[in-house]
């Protein structure tokens, strides 16, 4: 799964720790999600989208593995 969390977060002048605190996870979890190494739950995706004032479609999309 690809995402635009890092780009959006930086545009909002927010660091990983601040986002993590808002959504109730660790900074490390945010880092892994941004790198695509951790697939968050739908609940967490929704919390991140709300914290960044974006829709799920604006932040996340699925990539077909060939």
C-alpha cells in the first residue's frame, strides 16, 4: 500500500512524533507506515486522515504487485 502521509505531514509542518501522539501510536509506527512497511488498520488510517485533514483516498492507495 502506498501513501502520501509523509508529504502531507511535512506540508503541515508536523513531525512524526506529533502525528503519532494525535492518533495514539508510536513515532516508530508512523515511520513504518510512511515507508510502506506496516499496514495500518482502517481505524488508524481514519485517525491519520482526520489528523491531517485529508480523505482516505487522498492519503492511501493500493498498488498491484506484478
